[in-house]
C-alpha cells in the first residue's frame, strides 16, 4: 500500500504542474488587473503605471510564470493586491473557518443520510421508503442557492433563530466558552443546509446497495441458518452496503475543504469559497492561482483518500 501511496503522490507533481500552467495563463487572460479599480478621475495614471511595472505585469508570461512557480515551490504565493498581505496568510486565516464548516457538514450529512438510506432499503416499497425517496428527489431538484436563500430568510431574518453572517459574535472574547459557542452557533445553519441537500447521493447509493444485497446468496445462507434478520442486516447487509459510501468519503471531505462557494457566499461566511469569489471580482491573480492550485491538490488527495478508505473498509480490496 505504501508503494502505491508514494507512486500516486509522485504522479501528482506533473499533474499539479500542468494545472498551475493552465490556471496562470487563464488568469492572465482575464480583462483588467488588480490596479484597475484604483483608477479615479483624481488618480495620476503614472502612479498606476509604476505599480504595474513594479508588479511585473509587462514581463513576458513565461517570465512571470517562472517567478511565480519558483516562489510557490518555496511556500511563497506572492502578495495579495487587494488585502495587502501574503497570500499564504490570507488563505490560512480562511482555511480554519472552512475546515470547521466542512467537518460539521460531513457529520450532519452522514448522521442524516445513513439512517434514511438504511430504512429506505430495508423497508423497500413501503410508505416510509417512498417518503424518503420523495425527499431525496425534492432535495436533488432544488438548486442549492435557492434553498440557502430560503433558509437565510426564514431562520435568519424572520424567525431570527440563527445569525446570517460572520463566524463569531462581535465583542466576544477569544478563548472563552462564549466564543466557542458563538463559532459553533454560526456554523449550525450553513452546515445543516448543506446536509439537507447533500444527502441525496448517499441515500440513493445506500438504498440500492441494501436492496441488491437482500437477494445475495450469503444473505440467503445466513437466513437459512436461522440467524435473526436484525443480525443479518447489521453484520452482513449493512457492512457490505457501506462500500460505495466509503469510496466517496474522501471526495466529500476534500470537496468541502475546498470551500463551498454557494454556502459561504449566501451565508456571508468568510471561508475559502467566499475568498475565491472576492478574488475573481477584484482580479487578485495571486490569490486566484493559489486557491485553484489548492483545489486541484485537494481533488487529487480526495481520490487517494477514497482508495485508502475503501481498502480499509473492505479487506478484499488492497491497493498494491
């Protein structure tokens, strides 16, 4: 397994190199630049021009790319033109917010989806099964941003049960119990909203696997030996039905770590997804390229994690 992990990590290097080249070129093709927004009727054009020259905007693209990639290899992704801070520091500040939101969203997702998928598969064609399938179809059909806006309006503005922006209440002292409770309270609504829409795939996969497993020979053999149906489900059907869910777990975790643009934008949650939207609007090339590189790395990491998790869950599957 370790040889495969090392080989997959080494393969990531040329993949990330190609991704960095494509993203750098595409970012440079965007109209305008970070200094365009500084131009006003009172602004001296010579000052803006000096800033562009100093930033290397007139160097050939391959020179700009070489300077950027060599610095990035050393952990220096440049300076943000908008925030006037190192890009690594900006992403680091937002990454913790996204990490907390991702962890809570994954917990809510599987706590809700796994029981519903098991019930739908076990009581196939019952009223309960049809109700769960109807819920999953409705949640799949509703656009994410529409449901998020509805939740913000109802639970945030009308009922005022949850905050509608930020990560912590203003004026709370860091490190206190009130501070940590406030951060958790700000996470509840966006995490629950994501979980309600994200359960569709898990429910459908789990339901289908359980329905198929009930007709397998090993289940018939267990029943013929007089094993109670409850034990058949817990020890045989449920365990084998979790394999597809385990296969997607790595992608789910790393995908959420990349930051959900819809969630963080609608709920005004300062994570990496919202930072990505803000950087595109302000033409902050340094932040854009660094974030896309991070998203690409997380996608490759998710594929590797899924294979590792699947090999752990199912001893029959080993990556050699």
